[in-house]
């Protein structure tokens, strides 16, 4: 089955802790994206990567970091600098940066 | 800065009705526009993608139109069913000042659709 997987489904973060959200795709897509969704709001872009070993900041990158060491994987780290991390995080990928984006099932991050 | 607005924020209709969801964007310089569906607590499913040079796209009971000059798109759902209940999101890929684009989707806030039997 081809698709995008995200793990875990739910993640709990303690104050001052860094946590990493996983995103894997087997669609052979070059571009990958991380979005944040808050209740009643649309999605906002955190980071995106057009190719391996390259990534760019989106609209709300502060307090987040990413890596793209493999084509299939684009993990997102929520650092302690992100003061309001509670949200639904969605990963997406596309064949090219202007093609249809396909989304994973999401990770809900909650703060203890 | 590109802004995307969706009206109405919520819509409740009886089964079988034809309905229209609206999306407007402030800057007509776009590469394409996408409509997505999101079920509660789930990721997004792409429904239709309209290139800036196109006027409409159709898939089954769904038809999306694009009027770039007026900054508007509509999603038409024919013969609605309870299974259509979800949040519908539209998003655009804007062109930057140089006429290129970087695949950065700008989303509206969504329309929550409820179709009751």
C-alpha cells in the first residue's frame, strides 16, 4: 500500500521537552511538508522540503526544526522554544512542488 | 499577502440537496487551487485540483469552478449524502512576484458540512 504514515497518533509533551514527530512516505515523492492545524483554523505551513538534504522555513517555523536525510522521511521536532505546541500536526508530500499534495493521518500533540 | 476565505463556516442540509461551497482569495496571482475534504480527527483527502488556466474540474458528484479574475472558486456537490459530512477546505498555491511558485499552499478555514438523513 502506497501512502504517508505519521506516528505517533497522540503525543504528550512535558514542559521543556523536545519531541519528534515521524513522517514517512513510500510514494517516491520529492517534496514533503509539515502543517499545523489549530481548532477552527486552516492549516499553516511550518517547514517544507523540495529535495533530500534541503528544506525551507514556512510561515510559522519558530520553535520547530526538521531534517531530510532520506527521500522517504521528514521528521519534525517540536522544541522547548515552541511555547504553544498543542495542535494537530499534518505531514504531506507531492511529486513536485506544484503537484497535488497527499496528506498523512496526523499527530495530535498535547502538553502535560 | 494572499488570504483565503471560505463561506459559510458551517452548513447543514437534508440528504439529496444540491449545495455550493464558496472560496475566495485576495490575490489572483495563483498557480492552482485545490479542494480538500477532512473527516474529524483525520488527515486531508484531495478532491479536485484546478490549474490557473482551467475554469472547472469534475469528479463524480463534485464540480469545482475557478474564476481567477474575481478571486473565487465554488465547490458544487450534487445529490448530497450523509457520507459527504465533513470539513471542506480550499487552498491556493500563490505565485510570487517573479511569477514562480514554491508549492506553499495557503488554506482557508474550511466549511463544516452536515448532511442529515
